[in-house]
C-alpha cells in the first residue's frame, strides 16, 4: 500500500514501509518516523493512517458493524532546527499477545470480530497506567495535557480511559460519534478536527494513544503543530 501511495504522489525512490497494527497503526508509524529522523535515516517522512473497515465488517454482527467507518489521515514529520523544542515525545508501546484473539480479522471472506467485554476490561483497567507512563516519558503530568486523542473505539472505552488517566484540564476527542471507528485513521482524523475547531493551538501538549489489534498499543505526547 505504501508503495502505491508513493507512486501516485510521483515520489522518486522513497523508502516505503507498511506497518500493520491496525488501530495502533498511526502511533506506531509516528514513532517509527520519529526514530528514523532522529537517527539521520531521513529528513522528512510522510506518515499515513488509513483503513477501509467496511470491507471487513460483518454486517450481521450488530455489536461491531454499527461502530466501523472508513477514513484516512496523514502527517509530515521532519527534522527540527538545532536547539529547537522537539515536537514528538518518547513513545511508550507494547502488546498483550496472549490476548490477541480478543480483536481479530478472521475467516473467508475476512471479517472483523472482537470480544467486547475482554477489550473493555483491558482498556479500562490497564491502559490508563500505560497512558500515564507515556506522559511521564514526556516529562509531563496528565493534568498538563491540553488534549487527549485516543483511538476512537467507542465512547464506553474512551470516556472511562480519559477519566482514569487524570487529564482533568484536557479536551477529550470524541470523533467516534461522527466518523465511527476508522482504525488506523481515527487518531489523525480526531486530532485534525480538534485543530480545525480551535480546541488546541500551536505548541499545546497532546497525548496520542492508539490501541487495538492483537491488543497492541502505542502512545506519545506531541506538540500541536
């Protein structure tokens, strides 16, 4: 997919990488781009989060098909000037592979399925701790955040997670009510809408936190561009 995008953009000879961790895809890719630029492997990286969830929706499963939507979002990551404040904080990422069956695409034709209660319990109890650790790695407390942009799974996960994180002064993105669960696209879509609405401004610290397939997760604090 990355190669096809590069070809359509007319980019001559770029390195192309596909990162397939679905709902955590954008935050994983953002961290990979950040590390690549810091290591001198590139000066500028285009990061795209995109999934077409309606292709794998099980329209007979009303617990999942009413949530999903299609979307795409992108960001450009580039090296900052010497001495300038960096815009992307350290990533906190991992997975729970022994629970990978809880969110999956399976069958022929492939269909999206999840064990809703297992995912909810994991997200509500374990992810607030991980999200706080992402803030700590950036040298911030949750109450310092201007916004929290979580993967837009559903409001039953987003709202308790944000509350237990303790980001009492932050705007919480709730784009799932407009765009649905767009998997890897949900974080850049929700973030861009906060910017367009003026809910965050240049330099504001924003926590981006993706989670989902194979119960993978990744989060980092970024400065609003």
